[in-house]
């Protein structure tokens, strides 16, 4: 998803408005492109990146946005820490990462497990069907 995906941006804006969502949570920020977008839609954006290089790039890109908070953490741990039941949150999971060398092949499975107790979320799973 990116700024160029006008349909996705329109749908996210509509979800924010329909559910009066104040907080966006994103996993795997990469270089912070989506987090930058969310900073214009939501009051608070929380994002994480496990790769140290991308983490620092996203910190630099997002430093001007006082409503964006970037963590250097594995996404399941991050989600367990930031997801809350007392407010509605928009959670964006990028599902296209598959690692055949890792014991956990699909990170999204662990991310969903981290969220299983949470009831007040609007969940967006992107890139789930990637031909695997």
C-alpha cells in the first residue's frame, strides 16, 4: 500500500471516519512510507521495524511527524505491547513476507495470535494472496 494506491487510501480514510479511529498501528514500516501517510489520517501512528537499517531510515523520514512513534522490535512483540482493548485501533499487517529458512514461515500467523484477545480493532491485511 502506498500514497499511489488511491483506492486503499480512500478506504482507510473512510474506515477512520466511520469508526472514529484515532490510532493506527503498522508492522514492518520498512522506510516509513505508510506511517507517513497514516500520520495525516490518524491522531497517533505506532509502527515497528525489525531491520536495524530500515528502522533508522524510517526514524529519519518520520522525525518531523510528532504523532508517529517508531519501535525497533519484532512485530508480534510490538503488537502485544501496543494493541489496546479500550479504544478502537486501525491495524495494518503486511502479509507478504514468507521466510522458508525460518521456523515461523508466515509472520502474519504470529501477528494474528498476538491480536487474538483484542476486540476493538479494524484489521487490514495487505498482500495476503501473493501466489504462495
